[in-house]
């Protein structure tokens, strides 16, 4: 029952904090969380945990160390030697990676997520480190050596890719082909339609904000327009951009994601140890629930509430767009087909890494006691930067082609408008409001409606209290005497 007591303590702290905030005005508004930030954010959720700790949740470092040592003993003493140097080098590299992953999972601290098990999220963290190390190694190669390295992983790689152009004939209804007037539409339907839909459903669960998802969805279509002279894959018809992608695939995925968010936010979270459940059906249900969230924390980004949050949200949007863009640039320079397992694995891992990064980023903005960005978020930023550098190094001529004039003007006007709005909202507007409030205090308005104090009820100046009144009184007395 320690968890239940902890929740009651968090509620008490939150109540005290609320009273403190109401009495301290502006200063207290900056401190929006209690001591236990996660408990305070989920204080209104229907949550219960009996605190059962089984073998499944305990650390097993000694067990992992013994098993690892036994494997090494077998390889060193009993396994037969192989004289193939290439085979030994590949197997040695794989063994080094597996050993690093094993020790990383057992040593690294837990992340913000608990389900299905903290070790899963420690594994994701370690795999992101491995991926970043591979990117750094790739950065130090030439483009030809990098492509040969890809071929060593798969014989089907290392060959130029035929880029599919989604533009061309953009007639949605082609009257020239009465047998199949929608042939242009059907030609654009491929596996990536479902990838768009399910991808944005999962991205909505990561970002947990409708406006943020829509901004990123629209902005990526703008980036495709911007870079279609560099990457032929970005050349699409107008209805493919705005109808198929933004409205249908992305829009429906975001809508399903928002419905899922509403369900996860409202559902109860009651956790009991599996051995405390009497029925077999209950035990099976508990096993399946292990793959659902431990508790759901809603994200209230409030981007315009402060300059720090506004700039942070801009950075999040830029990071998401660059991560999406790197998917296309890497496969372009390394000659990796979109359906290859390397591309799909990168997308899958980025969903896990992005989920943890957004959770860490939100806590960094919302929790006043969190003074540094999370480990996974920092690694994701490093991965995005390294991927960009690889693309630029391997095909500098393609990615430095000058933008068309109308595209450059669009971005100049857009960025200038964003800068002007930021200056207006966070500086000029507040300065004007502050000046108006000060004028109201120094010079209160006079009520001329008749409801306020009338001139007859105003205090009459007493003679002698004002030099002007005293002078007029003396002149009147002198005139009467004369």
C-alpha cells in the first residue's frame, strides 16, 4: 500500500501548492508542479497499484554476468577455430555490439516509461547509442566505401535506385481514358498510404497535441515542395500533397490518434500483482495489460505562454521535420530501397526513441525541478545532426542546389513573419499592456455617467489649504471692505 500512500501524499502536496499559488500571484504561477511532478500531473486519474514486486521486476545483473561469462568460455575453449578472416571480423563486431547492449541494459538507469518493462526502454536507449556510433563511423568513410559497406550487409544494396516520380500527369479524372479515368489516382496508391496513416496515428500518441501534429504534417508537404528540385521522389501532384497526404492519410491517422489519446486519458489504471489475481482469465488479462501504459500523462504544451516554450516548440517542429527528411536523404545517398529492412527498422526505432524524447522534453519544460534535458532526447538530437552531415558529405552537389526564386521568397516571407509575430507577442504586446496598466493606475478614468460621485459631493477646498484659494479669499474680503 506504499504506492497508495504516496498518491495521497502527492494530493496533499498538490493541495498545499495550490493554496500557496493562489496567495503568491505571479511568482507562484511560474511554479506549476508539486514535488512529485508525475503524481501531480496525474492526480485526477483513476490510478491504483498494489506495489507487488515479483522476480520479473528485480535486477538480474549477476545472472546476466554469469551467462555472458559462460558464452565467452564456450567460444574460447570449446568452439572450433575458423580461418575465414572476413567471417571472424564480422562475428567479432556483432559480439562487441551484443556485449555493449547487454551491459548497457543492465547498467543504465530506468527511463520515464515502465511498460511493458523498464528494460525494454533501456534497450531502446542503448540501441540509439549503437546507431549513433555506426553513423559516426559512416561519417568518416567516403561515399563509395559507405555503399560497399551497405553491400557487405546485404548483396542487394550498393546499387543505384530508380527514383519513382509521383508527379507527371496530375489529372485526377482523365477523360482521355474512359475505361479507367482515375488511373492517375490508382497509380499513386501504394504501400506508403498505410505507412502514412499508421505512422501519423503513432506520431499523435507521441506528440499528444492536435495542433502540433497538423503543423508538422502541413510543413512537411511544404518541405517536399521546397526540395522537389533536389529529390525527384518529392515531386507529387497537388491533390497527392493536400488531399491524399494531409487530409486523408495524415488527417485520419491524427484523428484516430486523438480518439486513442482521449481513451487512454479517461480509462482507469488499476494494477495488481498477477499472483494476487485468483482466476486464470484474470491472469491472462493482466499479462495482456502489461503491454499498455502504466498511467497516461497528458501533454499541455501551451506554446504561447512563454518565450521559452515558444522557442522550444519551434525546435521540436524542426527536429521532427529533419528526422522525417533524413529518411529520404539517407536512402538517396546510400542507395537503400524504401522497402528494405534497414529503412523500416530505422522508422520503427525512431518511434520508440521519439516517444521517450517527447516525454523527457515535456517534463523539461513543465517541471520546474527538471534542470536538464533527458538522455534519450539528447541522443536523438545527436542522431539527427549526424544523419544530416552524412547526407551533405556524400552528395554535397545535390543538396546545395539553389532554391527556385519563388521558393526562396516564400521562405523569406514566412520566416520574417514568424520573427515579427514572436517579437510582437512576447515583447511589444506585453510592453503596450504594461504601459496601459500603469496609466490606469496613475490616472484613473473620471466617471461622467452620473452614477459616480457628483461635483456637489466632492470635498470643497478649505481656505488656507491652497495658495490659489487663499488669494481669491483675500481679494473678495478687500472688495467688500471697499
